[in-house]
């Protein structure tokens, strides 16, 4: 039970961070839909993601695990089918510029939208889990 609650909190917070970094995700009822979506992302990640990873195992072996974030894109798509007020329209990143790094403006549509959000969500959740372990 503690593991499920931890996944729920981390996934919901990561989803909120993703929406503050890039635009294109719509929560119809605001915070209620965010919490509901975080719950379903957690459940889908715990139940369906291992099955998806087994199905994608040959591609993961060939790419040395770099293809694993595609399972996150499938999870996001499944959650958009389940939660009616949660919609992913487009992926728009305004860009980032600092003294050391420049990241250009990124705008993705179609299936690339799910891939962009899943990649960003995977990076953020992995970083949070890394922080918790240390």
C-alpha cells in the first residue's frame, strides 16, 4: 500500500511539473482531474507497463534500454482513453536559455505529442525516484 501511495504522489507531482514546463495538456476540472489522472497513471504504470515492457523487450535489448520510454507514451495514451477530462492536445516547449545551455523552442503534434510528454515525464519521475533513493 505504501508503494502505491508513493507512486501516486510522485506521478501526480511529476505530471504537474510537466504541465508547468510544457503546454498542451488540458485538465477539464482542474486539480480534481489532475489527481484523478495521477491515480490512473500510477495504476496503469504498475499494471500495464510491465506487460508493455515485455512486449517491447526485443527493441529494448537492441537499443540498450533507450526504447523504454515508449511504454510511458502508451501509458499516457491509455490514461487519456480512461479519464475523459484529461486531454493531450500538443506538446509546446517555449525553450530555455541560460549562460551554459540553450534549448530551442519545440512544438510537436500527433503521436509525437505523446512521445514528447512521455519523455519529459520519464525524465522527471526518474530524477525524483533517484532523489528518494539517495
